[in-house]
C-alpha cells in the first residue's frame, strides 16, 4: 500500500526491476534511483520495517520532484560510503557536485509549496534531508531538521492517518538524537501523540511501536528529573506527580513485557512461525529486549545521583547479554559472514544496537558481562547508524574497560590478563566521556593512525571530578595503541570563582509557530543556519541518564596537570 497525491490507497508491486522513473532527465539520474530502489532503500531502516523507504518515498518520487531529487542525492552519497574502505570518512555536500545539484533542485522545488495540504510533502523531504545530513555526519543540522519536522508533525499529523502510521513512529525514534547530540533543555517532544495500548502484539513490529513510545516517554521523564538528580533541586522533595509519572511508565513497561512474552511464546514455540522467522525479525527481537531493559534501568535510576547505582541492575545487564548472544547464535551463518564482510551495508538511517550497547558497556561494571556486550558490538552493529560511528564507540568503550579494570584487551577484544575481581574500584570508574566529533590522523611510532581525542571523567578523593584526555586510536596496528595527551582536575572550590571554560556554542533555530511553517521558511532555516560541526562532548555515556560532572560556575575551579 502507498499513498498518492490525493491520499488514496494504491497497490504497487513489491518488485519492479524495470521501473520507469517519471521526470528523470538523464541516465545518471535514472541509475541513481535504480540504485536507491535495489540497494539503498531496503537497508536504510536497519532492523525496522523498511516500508517507508521501499514504498512510500518511491511513490511520492513519481509525482513530487523535491522527493525525487532528494533520493538521487541520498543514493549518490550512500554509494560513495558503500564503496569506501573507510565508511566513517566524512562527506561534504559542497564537494559532491552531483549530489549537491539535486539537493539544490529539491530546495527549489520546495519553494513552490505554499498550502497546508502539501505539508506532508515538506515533512517527507525533511526526513530525506535528515538522511542527507546523517550521511555527511552533520550532527547540528540533522538535529535542527528533526526539530522542524516534529513541529510540522504536531501541526498536521492528525489530519493524515497515513502519517500517524508511517511518519510518527519514525520521528519518535529520531527525537532521541536530541538527547545525545542536541541541547537537553530544548528537546523535541511528541507528548499527546502516543499510541493506545494494544490488546496484544500481532508482530514484533507492533511491539516496537509501543516500546519506542515508552522509550521516548522515558527520555522526557529523565530529562525533567535532571534538576532533582544532579542539579540545583537535588536536595528538594520530588513532587508527587513526578513520582506518579515514574510509576505509570513502569506500569507501561510491565504491560509491554507481558504482551512481548506472549508474542515470543507464539513465535518461538510454534514450529511453523519459528521456521518463517527471518534474520531481520531475530535481530529485531534482540533489539527490543535491549531497549526494554535500558528503559527499565534508566527510569528507575532517574533520581539516583551515584553512578554506582547501575551495579544493582547487573541482572538486567546479564539478561541483555544472554538475549543478544542467543540472537547472534540464531542468525544464519551467511548473515554473520556478510555482516562482518564488505558485503554488509555500511550505513543505516535508523539507530540500531550501537548506542544502547555502548551505554551498557560503559555503565555495567561487571567485567564478564560488559566484555560480552563489547564483543557483540561489532557483530550486531553497522559501521554507521544515523550519527553513530561503530569504530569510535567500540574504541572508546574498549578503553573504558581497560582503564576501569587495569587490563589490556587484544585485537579481538579479549583480555590479555584477567582483573583480580569482576568489579572495578570506585576510584577507577569513568563516569562520563567527552570526545571530539571529528577524527584526526597522527603519526605514532612511524605509523599513520586515525583516532579521536577523548576525555575521561573520574571521581577524585576530594569529591570533585578529574578529567584526563587521551588520543584513542580507532584504526591502527596494534589496535590497543593509546597516546596520553594531558590530564586536568575539575575540583570543588567554594572560595573562588574562576572563569569557566568556554563551551562550544550551538546555534539553534528560532522557534517557529508550526501553524505558520511553510516550505520557504523551512528552507531559510536549512541554508542560513548551516554551521561548522562543533567539537563537543556527548551528553552522557549512560544514555538518558546524565551525571553532574561539570559543577556550577560558582563552585568550579580548574587546575592543569601536564
């Protein structure tokens, strides 16, 4: 099923090897669209149902030039990443003449859109522009487009049932990027557009729709609890309605788990259903279990200001490790080999396992469990998932394990020696990391390597926070090479008020009334606020959970240890 310009349901064949692309003016453009149909669209969604990319955007491309030109640009950028031995390398649209030509053509076509009934076109193109920014690893622009898309969606979603079915879930998943790469104080919110609780889950896709809703509520809830956990209200009583919200989300998780268990029983213990299950479904099942456990942990630690609180959830972490090991064992050998070879997709628009597994490795201090999760990261993740880069996160997570347990991991993420205990001491625990967005290359011992400057935050005996930085090698031989750069301490100092270090400045778009959003306004925002990518730290290694590693300006001192 797809939707035409009059929002009528059309039936389109699922396979059209000799598709005619309307409006195509050159063989190169036609080839790019064919490549998108056959190679790009089916894989952009990762473990998620690819229907939006394989059907909806292709249908709209036949009568909306802005959609067609955007798909051509995506196809061209994607093909360059797929053909590159280093898919993490950064692409810049201004250096890609063919993609840039079609990107500009899409913008020009959008300028003609002025009516409210055309807003769905603007929203679809907004998604495609987000994909273009993902392919360029342009974090700020991607988050900004996402906020614009949410504003449009809130304004018109209820007017188009197909948008509720296909675009609302997509944006619900995109919103989480604001928590990691945007400003928490200005995160997009889809409150009021939640789905009703179903009586049962017919498929894993239906289970995902509900857990994505809960996941989004969870992020919003934890954000609201920041002042009580690590801000100025940390010693203040928590309002009753806040605790009621926490109980309600826990109840939703209970309901989801019961429905999911029932679905699992139907699938896993029915020979016919079990045989019909493909690898995408198996991966999705493992993904949903991981997302559920992360929701449960983050929600119940929302008022805990101590990173050691994660230790009490070791059983949750172990369940994730077991479920993902079973998932890896269940997928076919061909899929495993393809995933580890050059034949595997290098990029997905949807965020998959990567950030959740990174968060678990960073916050689960039980050595055997976190090591198992770390070793599964390259197997279950793609080289690039939306704005996340696997090599970078694996390298940083690996280094955190080495620092906390005082060990060295070999090229296969195996310990060369075992730590004395499964639990690291409190003083070696890394409570947060900061990393440069850009990779850089250096010569180390006669070898050219690629890496990032990474800052590791640790508690010090005085109650403050130490920050030490290292150049962590992402691609090199030997892979365990790490070059120390500098170390500094962030200490509490109630008697002084030194000038605080300057934070990277984020340029955010002005708030626009969604009722007034039109294509030309949207385009002005796209072009006028494109800036260089900031060098900034991640919001937190713990996902929705954030630490108070930077004390207020009135109580922060700084010394440098060279």
